[in-house]
C-alpha cells in the first residue's frame, strides 16, 4: 500500500505547537507534562465519539504499544520510546499489527506512508508534539488524514458551536471542517445575463442553486462554482433519436486553401435590463435534491459555498443551448459576475426583486469534469473578475478536438454519432416543462437545425463554427490560476485537449498545475493512493482565502500516476518537455527497427473492406474489434499493417506526442489514416477502472455525506496488450488542418500525424507495436469501402519522444 502525499506543508516546531493549540489538542503549558501522561492525553483526545474518560481509557487498552503491552498498561511506566509511538501511530492510521507491520520492528512497515523521524529512541514531550502533529496530517488506510477522520467522528463539534472559533480554521495550510453542515442554507436565485439567446425580447435569466454555510451570514465565504448543463435533467431519448448514422461513406471534399473564413460573430441586439422593483434580503425558493459533486461537498464544512448553474436553455432558465460558443461562455461568466458583485440577480422569476451575494467574499473557483470542466476553461479564457482559479478535470479546450480530428468526423469514445447538435438537444432541459417549451418550440427547432448545418458532418472540416469554439484562441486573457486533471486513457475527451492547453499555459504569467492519472473519463477525488482532496484544499485555501500556505511551491508542477505499478505517483516539471529526444523507428516488413529499411523495399498494402457479415458483427462488438485489430492473425489482418519493435531490454518512458511520418497512397481520390500505438506483453496491468475498496468509507464531514473509497488495482489476470495512444487523419488534410487538397489515386504522399500525447512506461520484455489502418470502428465514420492503401516503408518512420 502506498499513501502518496504531496500537500503536506513543512512546519517548524513552533508552528506545530501553535496549530495544535489552535485546534484545542493541547494547552499552552503542555510542554510541562511528562511524556507518558502527555501521550495519554493526546490519545484520549483521539476518541471524540466517547464522552467519558473511562471509555477513552478502555480504547487505549485496545491499542498495542509493544508486543507484550497494550497502550494503557504501557503508559503507566512513564517512558515512551519511538518504537511504542510508531506502533500506536500505525494502528491509529488503520494498519493491523501482526499483519501490516511488526510490533517489534514497526519501521519495517511494508507500505509507503508519511511518518515523523525522531533523533532519539526515548521520546520527550517535544518529540510527542511533533509526532502527533505529523500523525494528524498523515493519511489513514481509509483515504483521508487522521485529523479528517477525527473530524468525521465529531472532533470539531464543540468548536463548531463556539462563536469564538476562528473561521476559516487553518491547520497545516488547509481549511478545517468547523462549519455546521447540519444548518446549510439551500437557496435559488435567478441571475440576469446579457444574452437573449432565444430571441424572445428579454434577457435570459439563469437559475442558480446555492448551498452555503449558515455562518456565511455573519462572515462572507468563497464560492466553488460548477457550471453543469446536465444538472436540470437531460433529454436522453431526444438525443438518441438525433444521433447521426456513422455507417456512411468517406467522400472527396472540395479543395480549399483555408476552411476558416474568420467571419466576425454578429453581435445580437441585447434587450435592456429588467427594471428593479425592489430589493430582497433572501431568496424566495429553497431547493431539495441537487446535482452533487463530492469534492464540492467536502468543502462545505470547510467554509466554502457551492454554486451550481446549468446555463442557458435549461429547465427554469431561459435561452437556448448553443454548445460551446461565446453565448454559453457568457452564460457561465454571468454567475461569476453576480458572485463578485458585478451583476444583478432576482429572488424569483417574476417579481424583479434584486438580491445580492452578500455572503460571498468575491473569491470564486470553478470545479467540475468533462462539460463542467470545459465551461471552467471557457470562463477562465475571458479573464472575468473574481475567478481566482479553476480545477478543470477531463475538460475540452477546443470542441473540434472533441468531435473532429484532422479533417475527419471522429466521435468521443462511447458516443458514436454524437455531435454538437445532439449534445445541445440532450441538455436542452427547458423541453421538460411543456408550458415553457410550447412558447419556443418552433424557434428552438430552427436554432437546432442551424447548429446541425454549421457543424458540417459532411466534410469534417475545421470551419468558423469550430473556430468560435476553440478556447485556446483567448489564452492571453487568462488571469486565474489553472489546475488541470486528465486521464491518460481518456478517449472521450482525448488527452490533447489538456496537452495543448497545458503547453500554451506555460507561456502565461499564471500558476498552473497538472495531474495525469491512468483512468478514462473519471473523477479521482476518492482515490486512496493520492491525497487529492488535501491537494485541492491547500490550493483553494491559498487561492480563495489568501492564506500564505506556500501551495504554489509545495504542490508539484506535474503529478503522474504510473501505468506499470499500482498506487504509484511521480512528479516532474512538465509534460512533453521540448528537450525530450525522440527514438526513431523505421518500418521493415512487420517490424519497427532502429536502422533504415532498404530503399528498394516493396510497399506494403492493406484494404479497408470487410464482408458484410463481419462488418456488421464488429460494429456491434467493438471490444472484439479492438482485440482482433491488435492480433497478428485475425479476421482484420488484411485491413491493417502491424509493426512491432524488438522486446525492450530496459524501461522506456514515453513522454509527449509520438509522431508518424509516412509515405502512403490510396487507390481512390480520398482516404483516411488511423494509427494505434500498442504495448505488447503478457502482464498484469492496472484495471480499466478503479475498484471500490470500501463502501461509504470516505466521509465528507461529520454526519454528512459519504463517498466510496476507490483505487486502481492490478488485474487478477494478465492481458496481452494495452492501447497507449492513437490518432486519425483525412488524406485531404495532410498539408494542414485548414487546408483541403486533392488526392490522386495511386500517388504516394508524404504526411505527418501526431498521436495523442501520453506518458507511458514500457517495461523490459514488452514490445512497442504500431498499427496502421483506415476505419476506426470506435471513432471514425464507417463506410466499409473497398479502398486499398499502400505504405512505402522505405520512406516512412516513427518517432517516439522519450524522457530526457
């Protein structure tokens, strides 16, 4: 077991002593106590759920201090050794004596855990203060710090009720749970935007749901804002009905020197603001069940308000869904502007009584994954005042990189046939209110048809529609610090969305951090092996409470989960370092070699066609298609070329974007190229998804919500391969994304294709494999056309960026 912690603030003894007093663990004269009674005091304080001294002392008897004495008996002899302290330390963290560690040699613990180092074997009271502080900030086997576990057992309850408790209460640089989650305020307001996206002659009102500590009525708190277009419901059946057929033919496109015309976006005439007919001290409506993100819930007890808004075109709001354009961005930032005191909101939808966010200290962060994180990036690229930071997980930075790739329609994994119009329909929850929808149904259908037309599925070109949905064009406006989280196996929001954004951020005067995990499109806030909530707590305490906790220096620039070893995270200064050298592989027959192939090597051929029964089978069995694609002998052997390198003699770490430079020909006036980079080797790899270690083990506060504890585990059975990276390209876009050129049948063309960025460790004995093919059953359109391709291996090569 490895409990990796990156959010521990270095402390002096004086700071430890002061902070332990601050949370009422010790008094000012504590150093005057002898070691044994001092340790007994600390231990008794560690059972806050027990109200009598007798019960607390009984609990001491359940802990072993040595192999022969329990803690209660041991403390009667007056002396405390480092060995006895470590034994108690491990048990309080949840490790089992005799199973996880030896009571005779506790430092031989077979796990990677933070612990204090003592300079002497017999401890004095000063040593105990240091050791106890370190215990409180160390993670238990249940995924949280020991202090968090004490809080979840009621340690802070007296302090919560005490009006003199400092709020926020900071311990080791992080806000502690001293806000009463049993008295949270739930309210709804309606922010008036500067939009009229449904063209009804009124500015769009945006329903905004707020959960905040009652204490914010006396002292303003920061806000964690999550823009979730899903949180008012989705139209799944309508979206399914609108989903596009992907079994369509690839066709030749009209040549164009530039598919982007850069036509200025016409600014619509915006109606005048509603007149304000009075002020309201509180919202008219409360709220019941709400869309929830457990990371947000964790911070409610720590003095942060949580705000959710679905945006334009959603239930109880006005406007239309526009899927990623500047209107949706403005809808997102309108909430921030209200929180920062710069925009009007109303206490309900009809009376026009304004209401302020007086409970907010005007310091705002955005959180969320996927579409939610995407809107956080969109908001950050406006430079909106009040937005101090974003924590964007699995977020899109350019919508073209989500629904298209290099001149091709390419689906996010798991959603073939989805497109911008489908997503707009799915999230248009205004449709759920028949009376409201009736007024706008005709206009909405026209709007939806315009999205379908402008997204241009017929060519897959990068056009004005996608240009307007590329947030990377506005990076220079960013003022907020950026925290990105992305999965290296996320084939939904593919890694280049994070990579391109990250690389560009390095040129800006903002602080940026990055966590890369081995998962697909998932949250990671409940992992056991990573102190994610502590990391974000340290970050947000600095960003939103202006606490000088050194978060920007303490937290590594980049944290990456290892793909070969469970529960292992490492740090580095960047991702895809420009100084990384590339290993060049050359194509020869079915192999990747380190020496160029003979110049007279004959081209290799493959055909993008399957018999109808096989084609239909694979369209319905994508896992089998992926399996068969990677095998040397399968029904797909004629539809692809497979090249393997020699087995690795030593570990090889790929870091950045692999690149293929190919000379290739199609026997049609069009063609598509797909590539997959594979790790071949019979090996117990990490599971595809994190496993639940304990149900409801991760507490979010005392008597509040809980989360399952998860972790990536090694699979029980070995597998023969793993996908590392992939990419796709339309032959007609070989010279540039915005250029469409002709393809002469049979003519060889030189082209370069960058694969999705990665960070991957290839172990000794494993082989790199590169598969070159055309139709990707999971992601591209599937025409099943009898197109033959030829690869000139003698004039092609593969470049793999390696860690310097």
